[in-house]
């Protein structure tokens, strides 16, 4: 068995395990939320949206990715279907999942910094859910135009490689990361200022409250760092590949795939 065969087999096993875990875990999450009315709040509905997005990837994209490891060319009919629908569905679900993380950041910002502002339109699940998916579908409508079938392989048109990946990098990484970082920084600042003792006679209860607040701040930092670490290699690879005439200057095949499939774990 060659090194390439070993990598392909390892990735296949990882894909299968990820598919099973994604199908079971996300289906269970959706079931729990809809069976228990007490869990139905904005955060739980955002998790449901992310679960639906992950299920779309597990059902549509992962089987196709496994197939590409072993089949170089697909039939014209199946290949066209993959290009025009499957990749569009994957990019829509990816953007929707990232938008859910961004809305969670807004929700936590208002919950901590402006706790008395209750009637905010985007904190209503019935309002924000359609907005997330409609905006994701609209923004990613470029995908069916950008992808084409060439000799049985689905790829982006050469003239659209850089514009497509630059656009995806902007709306799927730069803007969400900037918004999430700013909001969580404001939340951490609010918590940190609130927990600072006024004098040396601070009560034991106040001192005890500092520990969970520090844990919250640490968690916020981990969320931002995890989001950046999981998504940045994917975008760097795509942009490098689109700018280089001979393909990507680096080929961290396994590393990029692992980062991509671990990206849903950035959900707090």
C-alpha cells in the first residue's frame, strides 16, 4: 500500500466516522429541542439551524467527497447535479452555520452588556431563522454559476476562482471573525470590569463569583481562536490555489480537510 492509498483510506475512515457522529448527534439535538418546549430559546434554535446545516453537509457533501477519492470521473448527469446543487447546498449550509455563530455572539452581547433590552427583533427565532437561510442562499447563489463540469470533474471556472474564493473568504471568515471578536471583547470587558473589587474588603461571595466569570472570558477567547484556527487554513489554501498558476504552493491535504470538518466544533 502506497502513502497515497494510506491517506485515502485514513480520510475515508474519518469521513465515515464523522458522518455517523454528525447524523446521530445532530438528529438527537433536533429531536430534543422539538420534544422539550422548555429548551426552545434563541440559542437552542440557532443550534438546531447549525445541526440542519451539518446534516446537509453529512448527507450531500461527504458521500461525494468519499466518491472522489476512488472515482476520477463521474457521469455527465451525476456530475452536473453535483456541481449545480450539491456544492451550492454545501456552501449555503456553511455560511448559514457561520451566521448562526455570529448571531450567538450578538445574543450574548445584548444579554451581558444590555440585559434589559428584551424586545430585539433578531433575538426572535421565528424572525432570525428565515433571515439566516435566505441571506445564505442569496449570498451563495454565485456557486452554481462558478462551478462547472470539466471532463467529469467538478471545478470552479478559471475566471471565477479568485473572485469566488475572495468573496467566500470575506463573508465567511473576515467579517464574521471581526464581528464575533468585537462583540466578545465587549462582553469580556463588561464581565471583567464588573468583577473588579472596589476595595480590599470584598466579600468571599464576590471573590467566588470571579472564578466563573474568568471561565466565561476564557471560553469566549477559545471560541474566537478556534474559529480562526479551523477556518483560516482552508481559506489560505483556497486563495493560494487561486493565485498560483501551478496550483497551491503548499499541499497540506489532510490538515486542511481536518480543519474543515472540525470547524463545526467552534460552536460553543
